[in-house]
C-alpha cells in the first residue's frame, strides 16, 4: 500500500543542511521523514545531532549509515546533503530503484568535463548529468516538474542567476564580461571547525577566499546559458563576512545603451510576477540579507549606472534556505505536484 | 454574524514585539488579524514597518491610530505591545467593550502600590490589577483560561520564575535570598536607536544596566509568591551582551541540605512533564540561548553546589518569543480554547 | 617662545575619528595636543566624550567651540575630523594664520566642479583645492612633505588606490573599466545612531548602500589619475557588513595579455618596497581585514584570472586608522619631518 | 657582558597569550625578546604564527622547541603561556638556572592539595608553590617585586579579586557567601577550534559552562584570603557570550548594615588611588568591557542594595591583557624595577 504521505530520506542529516531540511520538512503537510542517513554520529538521534530540534515529533529518529538500497526502500524522495563527490556515487543506485533524488551538492550541476578542473574528481556517473534538472524553480520549473534527479543549485549561483538571467535574456545586459562579487556568512562553511571559522578569527574579519577558482563560477556560467541560450563569461570572487546566514551577490555586467534602472527593475518584476519567493525592490531601495534570513525569499535590486555603462544587480538569499534546504523542498514540491510553497516560509526571522 | 476566526488586534504593530506577533499569528489556524494599531508610522502597512514580512498575506494591512472603541469593535482579542503606561490607560475601555486583552507591557503585572516606585507612575486603573491573570501558562494555566485580561510576563521574569518556582514550591531551595543575574541580547531594547545600542558600541561589549533597580525585580518576587505561596526576596542584575535575541537568567538560591543536582533536575522534569515548551536538560548539559532562538521553548538547567550550599538554575528563552510575543499567543490559545501550541514553533533557527 | 613639541588641534574631537586621533597622538613623541574642538559636547572633556581614553594624560582636556582664529592661535597643525562641508569653510582662516591643516573630510579631495554633484554643495574656497596635497603618503610623499593643506583620503579610496595605482602605472592593468566592490564595518558610519546602525539591524545583515553614487567614486578616479597620469573610469559599490572596523576593496580591472599573478604581486612588492605600512601578500595568501585592525597597515593581494582577462586586487585597511586618523598622522609626520611611523602601530589587535 | 636590555622568553608563543606578549613586549623600552618557545609550529616565525604581527621588528624570530636549559640560557625572564600542567614541569629547571618565571597558567596559583581536585593532576613541584608570588600588582606589589616566580592570575580571578578585596578588607561586605557570575568572550578559549567555538555556534549564543567546577573558584577564594586575611567562600559560574575580548565578573556579597553605594565606591577609590590601571566608576555609572579592550585597565563599579542587604561589584578586564599578557608584563615590570606601566596601554581600542 502506498503511504498517504510521500516518504523522504535526508542524507547528511547531521550537518546544517540536514538540520534545515528536517526542520522545514517537519512542517510539510504531504511528506513523512522516513530515513535519516549520516556518515558520522550513527546511532544518535536527530535531537542529539541538532539539539534545537528536540521539540519536533521527529526528534527521536535515529541516524543510520547510508546504503543506496536501504535508502531507496524507505523513501520515494531522497535529499542528499552530503559533501561533494558522495551523491555522484550514491544517486544512481537510488534512482534505479525508483527514488527521486534532490542533490544539494555540486555533483550534478556541471557537464562531466568540468569536474576534474573545478571539483577535483572524475565524475563517476556522467550518464546522469544530462538527466538532472537544474533546480532553480523560477527558471526551470517545467524541467524540474518531470525530473527524477534535481541538481539543487549552490547558494551563490542561485542568487547570481536569479538576478541576471532575465536581464541577459532580454538583451538589456551583456553576458560576456560578468563579475560576481559574493559575500557570505559562515554557515556555508558547515559545522566543521577550523581555526579560521572560530568566532575569534571571524569577528571583525572581512576576507576573500578561493580567488579566483570557486566552483560556483562554472555553475553560474552554465545556469545563465541554460536560462538564456547565450554563453556567459563570469569571474566570481567570494568573501567571508562576520555573519552566520546570508549570501549577497553583487553582479556587474555591461549595460545596453539607454537602459535605465527603471527598465532593469521592470524587467525583473515582470519575469518574476506572481512568484512567491522573489522580491524585486523598487528603484532606490537596497537589498538586506537579514530581511530574508530564515525564509525562502530572494531579494533583488537592479541599478543602471549610465556613467560607466554598467548594470549592478544585487541579490540576497539565506544560504541555508533559498540557497540550499528551502530550494530543495521547493524543487520536491514541483516534482511531486505539491503546492510550490508548502513548508516554506516567506517571512524571515528579524531582528 | 460572528466570524469563523477569532479577530485579533495588535497594538504597537510597528515595533519588534508587534512584528513577531504578526509573523506568528499569520500562521495561526484560528485567528484573523483584524486591526493593526500604532503610535508612529500611521498609514503605512505591515510591510513598510516590517519589510521582512512583505511576503505574508497580511502585508498590506494598514497601521491605524489607536482608539479603544475602534479596536474593540474590530477585534475580540487585543495584543498590546505598547510601551509601559499605555495599556493601563487603554485596556479598561477595550475590556468594557468585551475584548480580551493580552498586555505585553508591565502595566498589569504588579500590585498598584509598586507602580510609583518601579515604573514611575501612579496606576490609573488599579481595579483591574486583581483581575489580571499573570500569564505564565505552565504555572497559571487555570487562571489564564478564564481571564479577560492577561499580564504577559517580562522576558527575564519568565525565565527566572519557570526555573525557580517548582524548586521553591517543593522546599528544595529557599526563597529568601535569591540573586538573579540576567544576560540579554539587544532586541529587548527595541527598535529605538541610541548611541549605546549601535553596532559600534555593542560589539565586544559586556555591560550591566539599571543596577539594582530593574523593574522585573518585583515581578519575579511576585510571580514566585503567586506560584509557591511563599514570599520571595530577589536581587536582579541584568547585563547587555552582543547578541540580538536571547535572555539567560542565572539564579542563585540557598539549597536545602542533602539536595543533589539529580533531585533538582528530577523536580523540574516532573513539574513540566508533558509541557510542550519546557526543555529540562539532564545533569551535566548546559543551557544555550541559541538553541531556543525563534522558538517558544524555555531551556532549564539546575545544578546543586553542596560546597557552598547553593542551587544554580539557568534558564534561556528567546526574549521576543517565549519572552514576549510567543507567550502572548500561548496565553491567547488558553483564553480561547485553542491548542496551546497553535502557531508556536518548538524548533529554533540554528545556526 | 616656540614650544619644543608641535602643537596640534583636533576638530571634531567627540567623534570616532577625533577619538582615534587623540589616542594615537597621545603617544607621539613630537606633538602636544593643544586644542580640542567640537560642535556638540562643548565643555565636556576628552574623557567624557571618550571614556575609553580616561587613562590618558590628555583625558582632562576640555572640548571647545570651534573658531578658526582661536584654533590657529593654539596649534601649528590642525586635524579636522568634521563632517563634509565644515573644513571647506574653516580651513582658509586657519591656513592664512599659518597653521597646517590636515582635513579628514572630503572637502579638499576633488576639483571644484565635482562638489555640487557628489557632495551636494558649491565649494566655498575653490582657490585652495589646487594647493591641497592628496594624502596617500606612499604615492604622493613629496607633495605632502611641502604642503600646508593635506586632503586626507577616504578609507575606500585609500585601499583601492594603493592596490591599483602601481598596476595601472606599469601598464599591467587598464584604467578604463574598473569596478570597485567595497565592504565596510559600521564604524565608518560614525557615532550617530539610526535604526539601521543598531546592533539589532546590523547583526547578520549584508547590504549595499548608496549604489551607484558614493562620493568616493570620483575620488578614486582622481587619485588614480594623479598617481598614474592616466584617466580612470570607476564604478564603486559599497556594502555594510556586521563588523566595526575594517574596509576591504575588491577591485576588478582588465588584465594585459600574459600578465600573471606573480607579475602583479611582484609589481606591488617593488612599488612598496621598504614602506612600513604596506604588506603585499604572496600569491595564494588572502587578505583579512582583522589582521590590520588597530594598525596603520594596508594589506594587498593581487590575482590574475587569465580565463576572463581580469586582475583582481584586494586591499584591507582599518578605516579609522590607515583609512582616517592614522594616515592623517602619517601625513603630519611627513609635513613636519618626523619619522613617518611615529605614533603609528604596525601590529593589529588580534583576535 | 650583560645586555643592556633584559632578555625575555615567551613560551607558548603561537597562542593568543603568546601573541599578546610579543605585541606588547615589542614596545617595551627595557626588554629584548630573546627566545620564542612553542609546542607546535616549530620552525615557523612569529609572523607565520601571528600574521598581524608581521610588521614588528621581531617578526622573523623563529619558534623553537622548549627545553628548560636552553630557555634559561637565552633569557633572564621567562613568560610561560603554556597550557595548565606544563609550567609546573618546566619552571623549576629554569628557576634553578637563575631565570625569573612569570607563569600565565594555573600551575602556581593554588596550594598543592587543590591540584588533583581542580586541575586533575598531582603537582610535580609543590616546593615552589609557597615561593610563588600571586601576581595582582595592585594588591601584592611588595611580594611580586622580590619574587623569582610569579603566578599570574586568571582573568576572572583578577576581576573578581580586585573588585572585592578592599571591600572585604574594610569589613563593608562579608566573605562568607560570595557568588561570582562571570561573562567572557571567546578568546579565553584560545586558538583551538571546536564546533562550539565556531562563529556559527557562538553568534547569538549565551551559555554557561563548567558549572559549578571552574578552576578559578578556589583561586578567587585564595586570592581574597591572601589579600584580606579572612577565608572566603565563593561560588563561581562562568558564561560564554558572543564577544572576542572581555571578561566581566558580577559579584554578590552580603552588605554590612548601613553601608551605601557611596561608601563602597569611596573605599575602592581610596584603595586604588594613584594606581594607573584601576578605574573606579562613580555611583550610577556602569562598567563596559569594551572600554578596556586592548588596554591593561580594570573598570570597577560597586552598588549597595539595601533592599536585599547585598553588595554588587562589577569588574571588567580585557582577558588577554589585564587578564593575562598585560598583567604578566606589569608583574615583570615590578620584578625588574621598570616603570610599572612600561609597554602597557591605558587606552582601549574603541569602537
């Protein structure tokens, strides 16, 4: 007998992404958390891995070792929040057994040829790369709705692509010399502790990292091309700032002559009209990552600078929600025909 | 015709407390926000006062000037999140017109005689003070269920009373020389900006304030006496630390001979068994305000120090949720016979 | 009789810039603080305006109203840390009376024609603009040494210009389409409190501001032209992040064909060889604003991205030291022939 | 030939305490850093261990393995900033070779009998415990001046003892039931990274730790007894708050009848009259740890609460300066007859 609720598995349940998936899915009317998989902390519960979730009905679920067969037996949808490289190995076995897979890592976001250069490994299941839908629901909803495998986008890529795609698509800005300057809080670095992620090292610290080789670079290029049909050239430089949640991308692109801030804003508003999770700010208003904290919302702001012939598009997301777990659930909602907004807050936690 | 949903008003809708009330009530299955009252920002909307709430269905509600008659006409329950002194003036008019009032200020928490000393005003409606239920649902649920007027407790008082009342009530600790050392984030100071609440002045700043005359002092004394029948003597010293949300009270009281940490912990667990929003930590575990952030949960930890004959009880709440808006909704749920947990998260936003 | 020590005045002594000037000058072997001028807080002392300076010998100096004649009578060097617009009015009177003026505002940094557009006022003393040395000691030391009036640069401009000038000057990068993405802590906003600078609004908040019209834009363009002889075109977008001190500029410019990271780094090292306050990081190392906090050091990092033909230069300063008070003292040291490093720390306060 | 400057060694040079010692000693007119000892990072330099110190003349000094004989050969004064247990093993060998030892760990602060209980080891050199001066210069200056071995106090103990000793000594407050509630930033936890010291876990987190068994408990008791001749009973509960530097102790003690805030304040002012690093606040003013950040100052505030018969004394220090490296240098200044304030700032870094 088919359960009334869709059974889901969360792999990587002990990390931040896994915790957010559990927190949000606990409130989903159509799903049931049927399996928690982890690499460490086996035998502990959701509550021991995430004490802040001790009050949830699912708090007592036990973290199990990950085995593709066991996972597929328990769950019709698998959210994989494992480190890069793991889902590429595990997903095929689960897909073949009929489970849908929504992968929060980078394992299904790029063409096979890009993996050695940007992720440092040869992709073990290249035949699945073409079948993976790229999971930005606002741009690729149709592909996602019919997909068994969804590559859930990176946080920076989500922000940058949502901001630029409609403007490139309309010809208002050029795709040939895009610079993306990213700023993120520390939660993107995960639970793992290193000297550089301590509070001591991070307070009052503003610092770039992985310049110029961050793996979201080709993802933004590919996402823009998928959305617009035009190849894009992107330089991406990310920075760590003393926040926990929040990603802001400030993108610079060549502006077509005569295009104004109002034109850019209008185009974005039109492109995302009726979409529940995109907030396009009126001219003059400025993005603030804090306003979207804890929500699945992206805030967008576009400015034309005729002086230098440049479009500046700023986007903010909560990297753990719209930039990871929330968008993954949004993708599942599309895959399974749920209300796209199910379990996903539009209101942030402020202040 | 009576609406299917209970109509509610939020007074002080432009402040942090008002914003949290709106955010949480938006998800309540049995209520409808029917009136937003404010002192400034009149004519603006919920979304202009709280841009992070722009995605809620109620985002377009307009902030109205406050008039007792108009409020009572629109709403069967009034949440008043106005500054001290305002509800004492407004509540009687709304109560007489049949509205229930849940007041988040200090205006109905003390006996009349205490107001000049601790709040600096003569109480204008002392006849209502005895009729007000003191709104700690875990201790005074019966009175609250039948009350038209609920004095929603202060954040520090909520934490300190929940931690101490069962231990004093059982005779394990004495009520005669209690010290409460409080630590709070900045959100308790509200939206108002002063040099001392800027980021510049607050980062890396640990500082006491209002020593030794904070107005929660007599409230803790009275709450403990209401709960235990024994007069209590409390010295309370609050401190600001560089956080936004979170209140922790560390309370010191004389320990009865022979009482152990296990005894204290067991008593708290027994007192709050089955209560959805109280988490009593096992011996050795330490409270963390971050784990309750965004939730209506209080975390409690009790330690016996036989060396000095002292009980240490530590409690943490999110001052804007269990310490204000969340507890107010919990009280309304009792007043109106809703599920006590309706609209109130048990899971915090972490990290 | 001429005093053995050079007498100095600090105007705007009650603000953050004034406080840093007093703190650093208190340790200067060749100067004596002879006058503290302020607009508010008149009659208070340095210690009441800056309680953290209560232990300095100068703590009891009284804040006086500002009058050009009185100031020039007391001091041979005037540091003006007043808001934009004030020094333009005051400086001529002090200069005519023989005092040297080091102005920390924007009042003498641009050509007269730029003031209405970028600062919103018609410059009242345009005849002094040409006589003002632009105070980046590492680039314009000779002019500064002989100047009576020094326009102390903006914090963002200091960082961006120091990073780019040698690379443009050598032809390694182009000056025609520069983008400067700035990130700053809150101390640049000064002591003044607004809702947006509270701790509550700033924690976990990443947000752009004044896009694309920040007044450092023309200053960077002009500074680069002064240093290289080539006109520059700059788009500058600043962001607030949850830090107190620290400015990081990430600059993007077109890279000449074949130029490598090693080339860029080598050029910077050569340009600043022997300069006490410039730290050029080796290839692969990343700038961190926290490492320069409290010091007069600028950290520089240059990266070539041949993929997109772009040079990325990242620079970090403490906006109140190398970005304001420290650089002002460095300029005074040059003007008066003191050791360039006198009173200026090279070691930051870490962590 | 005896060098003109006193040669000093820093053991534990790669940690935060070692970094602060190097930073401050670099500016000392009478000392020369002659040896840097470490346990890890051997072969690196001061600059690789502490990149923020790369501009100091000592930046190139190499970290050496620690050997008592080698250390004593190079240095007349040894600052040991090693973890608890290490100096107890090393110090005797260095002392026997004629070096003075200033130990920043807990190894020489307690009687031998206390080590198993509070530090978990049997003291290996109990014969040295009586010879160690307890290094609070404001209270035990005479003993320190003649000592070869100084036990530099803990940060919490420094704050609590300086606040209470004069009041107990004068009979204004009792020593029999003291509660010390401590709050600290994360830098006291050192450079080591654990999940609980990450930025992610620490932002917005207020949490007690080691209740009620923190090892500063017996140190405060002993320090008070040494200073006043009266045994003291102390319960100490420390808390972590989201700051880097700063320790605040809020101490509660029984107040003698009739004693006022003015009496307490007056007594403290008298006790510390003329001392360069003690700032006693006037009645009504509140301590702020940020004001002493980066300085060697302790801020003190005393309040009488006649309602409950309690004295509240609040003290703040920078745990890495007056609570560690700064006080260690102050002790060395006394041992070697330097100006007590040499190399020690009274002005904090604010904001």
